[in-house]
């Protein structure tokens, strides 16, 4: 590979290709599936952001749902209070709000390690949604905010079904964000993040400002969380505290581990698993006509089982398994290659 | 600034470091001139690594001063060292286990990059060119150390001696003016040690070296000057042949010949 195109151009071209494929996919599927495809999209960017923080940089966050919460409420409040703003501006502000929160969290986190960091981020996930109860006038308490977004250009109303249109907006935003993440992952910054994860002392001797690097990882990662939350609010037309429980944060992390910590591809498998596992197990529970209290918890239980089995079989997650297969298919000699 | 010849590259002046009641370094002074190899020896726990940690800014001296090219080094941080032109290898390996050998070395070359974080985030053409240059330079250093063939492997898969070379490559790639080596020969075979000696000697044409080592034969062979630490104090300084026969040095090693010290 001796391509001279800068990563930005390469990644933009790849994103364009993906967007075309996804639009085609939404054209041949029903609105239900369109919604699911869009759901995979926003989970993907949330998990990809987490991949950067936890996989690349080694900072375990058990509270990434908090940044989704911030993004979702930013969009909800802007749509309701500042209807003049176009949706892309709302989403951009959701990214900034998530990033700003991450900057603060990251500055605090740079002093914390291992279980202390995990605990602090978990506290964030538990505590932040409770803010809605403190200011019910602004956030409408546990009911949350409901709204309609009129994002469709007048010419397309009635031509393109709303869910389909929304899924396009979601994937356009997600792919643009992924372009930045891919630039980062493949460039000097990605290497620096991984160096800090592996050995902080050696990284600092190599000229890396460890604290600043960790804060940057938090910033980018939580900005992705903000975008994910904003897209969720845009897609569902609601922002309610019940969507941002600590369980959400844990399942994001579980999705990352399941998909594979080391690369952005892992985030894709994880996001697909997160969305479709719920769907399949729901169908499965229905098939068995189980009592609702069992059926409701079945997805979570099965998810746990699959997570454990996958990690036992492929310690590097689904992507680790995919890579092994790939190596076996192509048969180059070295199998001990590093991730990128 | 035009040409300023620096008589001394690094000066350590009256440095004292205490850990609670333990005096790890007491009134330690030494200076490093360009193009020289200075050995720092002493029994386990003498304070050699602590001295490196003070120079690198991991520890602040309780007393005393450091000067780099005549300027005081006071509140410097470890990550500023590479920029000053000082590189160090760690007593352990300190390699990045999840990065390939080439990536390990490229991380060390970071100070040569001309584009910042934003360009890297945006994946601009300039950032890409920068990356290509870092890569080329890192590959050159790997080739110089005869380990180009392992560039794409993870360090964990390599024999210890090769990993030691990767650590050296990572320190050398930034083209430092001063190289601090903390026990570079530990775990090496006799042949590898021989090669290391040759390498250090040829390095010293471009780079001053401070060598912390337990292998006396290596120290005696490559050093222009030897500083002996014992319980945090400098007990002898001078050319290798003089220090070797210094009775205080033999005493510090508990009456045994320095050669018989185990390598940690
Ligand atoms: N961070 C620290 N806190 C407390 N004591 C320390 C610390 N670092 C070193 N020491 C102590 O200071 C003394 C000097 O340690 P140092 O690591 O500098 O020795 P050394 O000469 O490098 O020994 P070795 O040959 O075993 O590497 C030892 O007694 C050590 O236990
Ligand atoms: Mg030591």
C-alpha cells in the first residue's frame, strides 16, 4: 500500500461508500428495520468513543451513558426552546456539550486509576440523570421531554418516510464522527493513546504529556457520547432519564468487550450485538411464551452468557475472532501483529 | 543565540533526595561533558536509579541543583526531557506491550513531529507526511540495530536481548544529546554485551552517555569516567583504572571484587 492520499480523504471516501450502502439498505427494508439500523448507528458511535477511551487509552468508564444523557437533553432542550436552530446545529451543540463534560470528567479522571476511575464514572452515570428530578420545570422530571423534530426538507416530505430520512441523518453524522476517530486511531495520536495505556512512565520519557493525553481521550470519547445521545433523542423524539440508567453504561462497555477492545471495528460488532441481541431474545422469549417477568430479563441474562462465552473463546472479542479468521484465510506467516 | 559551546552538558550539583528517613542521595555532584561516557556504579540500592529519576524530573531534589547546558533545570517534567535532548532507557524494559516494535520506536520519535494534535485528528496531508518521516527514521534506527526484521511484531514475542535493543532504539530515535542507560546489559548474553560495548563507544561520538551498570567489565571497557555511589554518596570519581583499584570502592562492594556482583 503506497497510497499518497491523506487519511482524511481516504476515510471520507470510505464513509461515503458506507453511506451509499446504508441508504440502499434502508430503501429495501421496512420502517421498523430502518429504525433499528439507525439505532445501531448511534450505539456504534457511543461504543466507538468508548473504544478510544477504554480500549486505546486504558481508562475504564462505567458511566458513558452520562454523556449520552447530556447529548440527548441538549438536543431536546434546543428543539423545544430554540426551535429556530436547525437540527445539525442542535447535534453539533450536543457534541460540544458532551465534549465539555468529558473535559471536566477527564481532568478529574487523570488523577484516578483503575477501580477509582471506574467508581467515579459509575457515580456520574448514577447521579447525573437524577438532576432531572431536581429541576422538574426545565427537564420535566422522570417523564422526560417529548418533541417533534421537523428536519425533513419540504420537498422530501411525503416522498421519503420520516424514519428512513432520520436513519440517513443518523448515519451521516455517525460516519462523519467515525472519520475523525479513524484519523485519530491510525495516526500519531492513536499511537500515543496506546503508549500511555501500556506504560505511563515510558510514555512520558518519550515526550508524551500523559495527563493531557488522557484528558484528550476523555474529551473525544465523551463528545462521541454526546453525539450518540443527541441522535437518540432526534430519532425517538424524547429524552427521559429512564433511558440513561447505569445499565446503559454497563451495556456499552459490555458491547465494547464483546466486539473487541482494540479497534474501531470492535465497536461496530458490539453495537450490532447490542441492538440485535435485544431483538432476537425478545422474539425467542415470545416463542417460548415465557412469563413476562422471566421474558423481560432474558435478554440481559443471555447477553451475559454470550459475553462470557465469546470472551472465553476469543479474548480479543468478535473482532479478535474475525482477525484470526482473516489471517487464516490469507495465510501470511506472522500472527503476532499489533492492532491499529 | 549563536554558537555557544557548552563545556558541560549536564551538571548535578549537591543533590540530596530523602524518602522519609532514608537518604537515597546525599550531596551528589557530577558533570557530563559532550562526547563522554560516564559510568555510575554502586551496590544495589545505592541510589543510581534515583539519580536518573531526579535528572528526568520524576523526583525533585530536596537540596541541590541541576543544570542543562548551563541553565538551571528546576521544575522540569519528564515529558519535557525529550525536547531538551535527553533520552533514557528504563531499568525494566518499559516497552509498550500493545504496540509493534516499529510503533514503539515511532513513539520515541514524537519530538521530531512537526504537526500537532489537530492535524492528526483531521488526518491532513501534512500529518500523513509527518508520519511517513517518523516511520522512515524509525525504520532506519531499527536497521542500524539489526532488528528491522521484527518491526511488525509485538515486543512480548521477542527474546529478551532483542527487546533490550528495541528499548535502546526507542531512546535513540529522537537523536538525544544525552543518553541515560539504566542497566542496559542486564539479561544479555556475553556476545550481546560485547556488541553493546561497541555500540556505546560508537554512540559517544554524537551523544554523551551515562551508564548505570553492574557489569564491571562493560563499565571499565566503555567509560571515560566512573562515579561510584554507595548509600547515596559519591565515594569515588575518576578514570576506570583509578577507580578500580580504589580501596573505598572495594569496601563498598563488601570486600568482594566488583566483578562478582550479581546483576539485578
Ligand atoms: N520512590 C521511592 N520511595 C521510597 N524509597 C525509594 C524510592 N525509590 C527508591 N527508594 C529507595 O532508595 C534507595 C535507592 O534506590 P535506587 O533504586 O536508586 O537504587 P539503585 O542504585 O538503582 O539500585 P539497583 O542497583 O538495585 O537498581 C533504595 O534504598 C530504595 O529502596
Ligand atoms: Mg536501579
